C-alpha cells in the first residue's frame, strides 16, 4: 500500500476534545459503578496486536487476541464504554436482519445474533458479571400499516419462534398509551446494563493478559519499517504486528479514506428518579422493553427501583445543553401524559457510526490492519472478533472483507445538509404511513 490511509491529529483538536469530554453527561449505567484504574499509555511499548477503541467491538477483538496467546493493548480515548457501547438503551434484538432484502441473509444474520447473545449471557453467568438481565421485548406500531407488518412477522415466525402479535387491546396488558396500534412480543430478546457487561468483558480480557489503556487518544498511525504498525498517542507509542481500528464515530478522523462510508446518527436517553409504583403500573405494567418500528423511534423500559428509561432517536440531529432534557420530556409527555413531569435522574446522548445500509463495516486498510464499525451490541461483538482474526496477513491473499461494498455518504455527492434535510422529511412521512 503506497499511501496508507492514516491521519495524524495534533494541537487544537485535542483541546476541543478535552472540553467536549468534560461536558459529556454521565449515564445512569455509570452511577455507582466501580471500575479499575487503567493508566494511559506511556513511553514506547511493543505488543503483538493493538486495538483502537474500548467499545464492544474493540474489547471483543482484544479478547480474541488475548485468548489466542497474543499480547494486546487497547487504546481508548476516554474510558471503557465511553461511546455508543455504553450509552445505548440496553435492548438487544435477536432479529435485526429484517432490513435486508434477501430472506437467506435475514436468516443468517438472525442466527448469528442469536448465537452471539447466548455467548454473551453465558460469559456473564460464568464470570459472575451482574448485567441486570431480563428477557422479552415488544416492538411497537404507531400506524395501521406497521401493525399489519408486525402481525405478518408473527405469523411467519410461528409460535416456536417466541413471537406473538398483540392487537391494540392485548397491548394494553403491557403498555397503556393511546399512541400505539399494536405490537410484536418477542420472548427471547434481551435487556441489560451495557456498561456493566462491557466492563466485565474488559476485565475478562485483562485477566487473559490484555492491557486496556484509558485516556490514550490515538494521534497517528504509520507503517513500521519491519512490517506491522506504529500507533502513537499523546504520551507514548505502540509497535505491533496487527491492528484493529474500532473507534466508532472517531473512525473518520483516524482513517479519512473511510470517512464517506460512515454516517453519524444520534439518540437521546433519560432515566427518571423513582416513580410511585402505582403510577408506573398504571401506564407500564409490563417489564418487557419496547421500541417503535420507526426511523424516529421511541423506546422505553422499566428499571429497578421503579425508574423508567426513555429514549428517542433524532437521526442526524445532535441535541446539547438544556434542549436535551426538554426534547426527551416532550416526547415522554406525548407518550405517557401521566409521567410528563416526573423528574429525571440523568439524561445523555449517544452517537453511532453507521453505514448507509446499517450493515457492519469490515475492511482491510493494510495487510495486517482491519477496520470495523457496526450497529448494536451483538453485531459489534461479532465484528470485533472477525476483525481480529482477519488481521492475519494470510487472509489478505484471499480477502473476503472487500466483497461487502457500502454506499458512500453523502449520496450521489449531494450537499450533506440538503440530503439530511430531505431524508428526515422522507422518514417522518414514512413513519406515519
């Protein structure tokens, strides 16, 4: 590769990142969570492998390297679970392949997600990771067309699949909101505390020899003279034979060559203070987690101590400052007027790096370096493991990663803001059909 796709960042960018990190709201998941001290990388060090990013994909890759007997270091700009991996709703859907057009692809994706979910639950149980696990979710319809689509999904999956359609009256046994026309109850889907899970998995990787260096923002990557890479941070550098980049929304700054393959989308979440149990039961008697089948989706679930987690999706729009809580409260009040004035314990935003197709991005950027970016806990965990295995240069001779082509963003080279405005208008219309 004559022109490596790496990029170095210095100076004012670091100061801006420092300011941003100081003002990033803490999540509910992080309150009262005890984490180990993970000092930043210092000096020049040598490892077999280096991973950039301590989200689910990055920790998965590190665990894969460590379990194979390789030395590995994870370089994380902030802390474990600082990005989307620790700032999501904690709802793991095992049938995420439904947006694919090909039935065989849908089946393959869903089987892989199911196997990954079982693996993560088994790891949590075996290593005593307390993740607040519950099962059962409901996908919600806000239009008649969406309700019919959910009914068809339930019919095609059969009773053995654990999916059951709920009409408006049946849905009221779980959710009492005038907003919804029906729902799809799915028995096997999972809810959990994603930050607790990722912290536990990071500790497992460390037990197997991995090093996790927090506050270690990568400032540059370059090929080394003897093969492999040199990865630099503000306070040190790593020389390694293999590299996995799992930096989420930070991917574009590190790998400008791939910036156009990822779009940043946003979601916002609030967790309430404890709610009177009788009041909460009157609107949400079920512990099943919920999510709307819409682009601008709302999702919510009960938490211990009678709290409510309520999230919204704003697609391309980031919301900062007082407007964050105001926007969430407005949509909470629209969904459950009775809870409109319940105080919030915490509110935060998460940003997600996604391909236009919403399928995992896996690409070789050098003979022993692989980039990965995925949506969701399960897909990210799978992609991290695959990326680690694919850093073996032997794969470069018969590389399968490049067969999964992705659409560049902005589409057709149109002005990005114009495209975002048009897309939001189109998705809002579609959500209401």
